[in-house]
C-alpha cells in the first residue's frame, strides 16, 4: 500500500484543524471544540508518525545502497545489515500505526472500562480462575499506569470469586481490553485434586466501555433502587451500615449491585455507571453488530466449548483461538504480560477493517 497520499491527507486535515482551533469562535460550541481537540491530537501523532516513516525509508535506502557497494564480509557491510534489520522493523511499525489511522476511530476506544468476571463451568476451580484473571488484569493495568477500582464482588469459599466487577481508568483502556471479552478456559490440576488429574474450567469476561450520561438516557421511573447491608469481608465501615446499592432497570430487567465502597452515595453512583455501560453496550450492538455484540453473545454461557482463549498450566501454554496464536510463556502472561496477544489481536482487527474499507 502506498501510504504517501494518506499521510499527506492527514497533514492537510491537521493544518485545517489547527487553524480552526486558533479561532476563538470555535469554542462557542464547547462540544465541537472538544471533538476537534481530540482529532487534532490524533492527527498530530499521525503526522509525526508519517515524518518518521519517510525518514526511516530514506535511511533504509542509504544503508541498502551501502550494503550493495561493500564487500559482503566487510565490517561496514555487517553494520549496514544490522542497521537495515533495525530500520525495516521501524518501517513496519510506523506503517502499521499509519494504517490504524486510516480506520475511522471508534469513539469508545478512549473510554474508561467496566470489566465483569464471573466463574463459569468447573465449580470452585472456576472461581479460583476468575480470581487469577482479576489479578492478571490488575497487573496489566499496573504496567500501563492505569487505575483499577473494585465495584462489587462475590467471593467464593476457597478464596476465588464467583463474580467480581471493577472499573479500569486510563489512556486507551477500552481500545486494548475489548479483545478480552468472552469465555476464558483453564486446564490445570486444582489444589483440591488428590489424584493429580487435570481439570478444565472456565470464567466469562465482559468488557464494557464506560457510558456517559449523554450516551444513554435513564429516566427516574425506569429504575428501582434498593439499599441493604453489605456482606462478606469489609470491616467496620462496609458491612455495619446500609451502604450496598442494588438498581433494577425495569425496561430490560438488568440488575446491578455495588457494595465495595463505604459510602452509599458512591455505591449508587458506581451502580448507575455500570448500568449505563451495560445499556450503552446493548445500544452499540443493535446499531453495529459487526464491531460489537450483545452482552449475552459476548460472554456466552460459560461452557467449555465457547472459549476465546485457553490457559494450559502443565504445558505453560496460552492459546488464543480467534487468531490461532500459541505462546509458551503462560507464567508471564497470567502475571500481566498481555501485549504479546493483545498486539496481534489489534493487528488482526485492523486488517479486517482495512479489508472492509477496501484499503
């Protein structure tokens, strides 16, 4: 693909937006000004990426010419070969970033995210696996300087989670984590297994872009709000006051419960945030079934056959079944090193969208 016309198009649009933002009249419409500011930041990165791409191509041409002019065994030729390999990797990286820019940005990619993990098939072992997945996402968030805030949880007897819901805030959270939606399958010997047999269990993950009030309108008469005393571990301030909040959305029958905060008001706000996010996801699914799915379709029923990824502990193996990639570093992956699979998933998604745009 010849990227030069696309880079020049980015540059022209960047100049237009820059001029518009220098006009005070633009800010008479705050929402429009905010949208233009986001587009400005996006185009600025793409233009810079285009400049790096052209410079890398020039350096590649110079080093390839040098390689042709030198004796194959000379020290200078060896240095040129090493430089060509480095520059080719850089050229590929910049080209991919520019191609990402050709796809219209998803307005939800920059949103904060609600993640819901639930134990599936496998009894107590699936609850322990749900806790492992929560820890995995927590570690990944730490590496990206994201913040995690628990919203609600239902612990199991052995230290796992029957269900845990939490919010992830930061830069491009949904853009990277949306690929984690679905059934995750684990194969390992449970701690309670006396015979050393490998068991297969599952947990479901739903990744929801956080909705804003303008995205979803919830009328007061559409919700029923109940408060009660939180249960489980929590100390003096959690399970000794009526701080837990449960919201029932009457039109859809959705039920949201938040109890992890000591403040009833804060639990109420967080419960409404989760409800809006679930309703936004449903709205997106109805409007654009190609790039999003209804929550029930997204996570499936939790059966072992409905998996997007398998974690095989005896073989230290993790396999993503959507792109048929297997890595033999499960110990690192479950400890939060998710990018070796998230990056290929993002690339695969990009390729499908570019194909749909006939680019």
